[in-house]
């Protein structure tokens, strides 16, 4: 052990020296390996059922294209032959035939593509419009009364009335249906985002950020958005099966996409008078709708939990 006498003969500058400040070293010391989206993915992968549902849905989407490619008949050139009506599934007609003798395999898988595409477009459109309006609604206090009254005005009218009027006045097509659903469906997303923004807007760290001159967009994206991601993802996931179910209901009532645009809802509406005698007409499209609905319900809840920063350790 060194004694005090050993240092007596040394100069002070030999015992002590100033350490140079290095911004790079300071950043390295304070650096954290935490990644928000990395943690979201890790937490999501822990939910085995949700991962299985995700794989099942992706397989369903990919197989819908493969099924049309390997099918013996083309949907665009379906030939009506009443003598082939109500043929049960066999080696020639893998899903059987409908009441007009048309191949049911290509109809179901083509309709699956249309329904999934419609549901994804509506879910993304509702989310973008709802998040933008919800952020403005929740953060700008002067506009709270205006958006609240607008929400109450639109929400108090039954959804089916809007869609009926649009179908009768504007028309029935894929684009009209998608735009109509987005124009009305943003209400739920905007309301939830508004409530979350209103809750976190005046937290201490947000007040401190604003006092330090942090730009508004950075406060919203860095301080508030991580707490909104779980709500947004859950709403998007639930919107997809809800859109398919709503489109099925509208097609059943005759105000859906239209006869020229097949969908799972339109197919289900056509077979409602035959499925008791020919159950295969209902089993195949209903099974696809059920798989999509259950998958997104499980995935939505799992991803919502994984996206919540409070569940990250």
C-alpha cells in the first residue's frame, strides 16, 4: 500500500489532471439500447396465438392469389350452365358450383381478395383521418366544442341510413363504398385519440417540453404518440373484420358493392336461400370470414398490449 510520504515529493500536476470533455464519449455513456418498435415486436412474438393468427392470415392472402392461378376456371370468363347447378365439391369443381352452374372455387377466392382489399383500405383510411382529427380535437381546446357537436350530429344517425342514401343517390361501387366507410368510420378513432391526447396533454413532462421550446410536432410524436399506438393498432385491427361484416350486411340488404364487384358479403347474400339444402355454399365463404374476424381480434389485442410503453421493461 502506498504511503502518504511517497506522494510528498511529487508535484501537484503529476497527481491530478483535467480530463478533456468528449461529446461522443458522453453520448456513449448515456446511450440506451432500448428501441420502441424492437420492444413492440419482441412482446408481440411472445403471444403465440397472435403469431399463429398472423401467419394464418398472411397464408390466406397469399393463397387467394395462388388459388386463382391454379384454378381450372377464370372468374372473368365464368360460363353459366344450369345443368351443372349445385354440383357438390369434386375433382372438377373443388368448391362445387352455385345455383347457376358456375365454379364456386374462383368466386370465393376472388371475393376474398376484394373483401380483404376493401377492409385494409378502410382501416388505413379511418386511422389516418381519425388520428389527424383526434390530435387536433384533443390538443386545440378552442375546437373541442366544434368537433364534439360534429361527432354527436353524425353519430346519432344510424349507420345504415347513411349507407342506404349513398347507395341510392351516388351509386354502388368499390370506390364509393370505401370512401363512404372512411367518411363515417373515422368517428370512433378520432374520439379515442382525442380522449388519450386530452389525458396526456398536460402531464408534467409535456409541460416541461413546451417550456423548453420543444416544437409541437415533436411533443405529439415523441411524448404522446407512443401512448396512442396501442389504441390506434387495436382500432385498426378490429376495423378490418368489422368492415367485412358490415359489407356482408349491406350486400345482404342489396346496398353493398354491387353485382359487378363480387365480395364475401355478396356471395353470402346470394346463397341465403340455398344453404339449408346445399351447406357447402355457406361453409366456404363463412369460414374465411370467421378466420379473418377471429385472427384480427386476437392479433389486435396482442399488438395493442405489445405497443403500450408501460408494458416495456
